[in-house]
């Protein structure tokens, strides 16, 4: 095997000249590799590259090559790996790729290709990876892909591909990763049969409709499932996820879902770490979360969840949960824990909940803005507080700012506007070393803002809004 790896445009040009000059000798060798990756070779790929008949691996990725794929590439019948990704190549992909029957990898990602993906995969029985993401391909997914019995990864994401998804794609026996996200695909999602190897499925950001097939919940090796941002209208039996024993990341956001929210859930998803059900029109927190011991991220905002957060919710991910977002729902009471607590845009009323009286030293973000909370801000921050953002704006809080905020030495944003706070200007905040945003607009602050005590007060401050108060 001859491997040539050179860097820099001049060396690449010399490399090509050398190979072309020595092509007769190259024909007698086995397994030549031409690695031009990351060279900045801002030229077109020459037609003469098709004379390098001995090449088995061609790596001209991330080189700034432009123009179209030379038709002479079809002469490189020994090629097993062709990586043209991260260039500026354009035009249509030529059908001469049908000549390359030995390919195990075809990577055309992140270029400017247009038109349809050529339907040239009937004889590519050795192909294992097919990557067409981040281009401008249109038209349907090539039907001949169904014949790729050894295909392990298919990624056509971030194109304006249209049409429906052939159910045969969900039955490729060796497929482990399927990414068709951010296209214009429509129609129903077919049934998943004979796809035991699938670990990653991303169909998000399309125009798929109909229901979520129950067969998708029988993929026991699946670790990632995203079908967010479609037009799916589905009633989900919450016992269905019991088959996803390996699932780590679930995203069904921005669809119209109804949950058969059984209160009895007798299964555990031991690997589940992230759940996103934003904007799904669900009316309750899914009960299947009640046994999730390792989840770290739960996003349930922009739904129509009413009433209380169930008591079992605070046992979810006892040692792992760091993010819970149930903002923009219709919740009326809660308890807290976590590093990031976002309950903004709900219907909480009354005084600050007692459970928030002593803020955990691990809390980074507390966002209760745009609710109906009133009374004093009964928060106590300890000496070890690491709070970075506190948003209590758009409530009805009265009386004084909590003096223990001075313990939050990592605080960057303090937003308390639109309340009824009756206090003087908080000069005592001038020593906070990281504060960039201080918004106290539309309260009842009074007195003078002068006579600051330090030489360089509010050193990092970038936004200060004290309007609509009685300060002098």
C-alpha cells in the first residue's frame, strides 16, 4: 500500500503531478491512498484524477475544492472510500458513481450540490456509510438505497429533500443510524421491521403527519429518538416506551400529542438522560418519568399542563437532574431542587413558596418571571451560593430586595422589574464582580443613586435600567 499525506497547496500540486507521472507504476500497486484533507487547495478537482486507477482511498475533504465532481472519478473502480465533504463543490452529482461498486464509504457532506441524489445504489452491496447532509439536494430519496444490505449509517439531513420515506428504509438489516432531519419530507412514518441494529433515529424538522408507529417503541437498542417539529397527531400509550430499554435521548417536541397518562407505570428506562416534549399540547407530566432514575434534562414548556407538579416529580433523577423547564403552562404549585429552575410564564400566585426560602447552593438559574407571585422575596442565599441568573420580573413582589443576594458572587443577571419593591437604590450590589445586567425598572425605589463606596463600582455592568421609579 502507498499512502501519501501532504499539507499545503504547493505540496498537493506536486503530489498530483507525481502520481500522474507515475501512474503506470501505480497501476501495478495495490491499495494506494491519497489524503489531501485540510490542505486549503482552492481549485477544481482535475479530470486527470481519474487516471489514478490504483487509488482505493481518496480523501480530499475540507480542502476548499470548488466546481463539479469530474466525471473521470467513475474510472476509479478500486475506490473503497470517497470523502469529498467540507468543500465548495457544486452542481449535480454525476451518475458515474454507479461504477464504484467497491465503495464502503461515500461522503459528500457539507458542499453545495443541487438536484436529485442519483439513484445508483443497486450494486453497492459493500456500502456501509452514505452521507449527503448539508447540501441542496431536492427530489425524493433514491429508491435503490433499499438494496444496501450492509448500510450502517445514512445521513441526508439538512437538505430540501421532499416526498415520503419509503418503509423499506426502516427495514435495512444493518442500519444503526438514520438521520433524515431538517428536510421537507411528508406523509406517514412507516413501520419499523427487521431493524434490530438501529441506535439513532432522527426524523425531526420535516412535515411528517399521522401517528407515531408503535413499532418504533420496539427498537430495544435505540439510544436516540427525535421526531420533533413535524405535524404528527398521535395518542401515545405511555406503556409503549417500555421496549426502549437503551434509550438515552427522547425528543417528541412540537407535535400534537395526547398521552394515555396511566398513573401506574411498572417499567424503568435505566439509560434515559434527556426528555424533550416542548409544545406538544400534553395536559399532564408523563407518568413514565416517575421511574426515571438517571434523567438529567426534562423540557416540558409550552404545553397545557394544569394543576400541581406531582409529588413523585421531585424524586426523578434524584442525583442526576440538573434541568427542568415547565415554563408557559398552567401550573399552580410546585416544589424545587435542581441547578436550573425555569417556571416562568405560569399562573403561580400567592407568596414565595416556603420550599424556596433556602436556595440550594447548587442552583445556577432561577426564573419565576411573568407569574402572579406577591409578598416579600423570601429568598436566602448562603455563602456558597453559585447563582448566576435571577429573574423575578413581572410579579407583584413588595418590600425590600433580599440582602443575601450579596452572597451570590457569580451573579451575572438580576432582573426584578415590574414589581412593587419599596427600597432604596441597592448600592450594596456594587461589589459583585460579575454582574452585567441589573434591571429594576417599574418598582417603587426611592432616594439617591449617588455616594457609591468603591472606586470602581459595578465594574462589569453592561445593562442598567432604573426607569419608572422615584430615584433622584
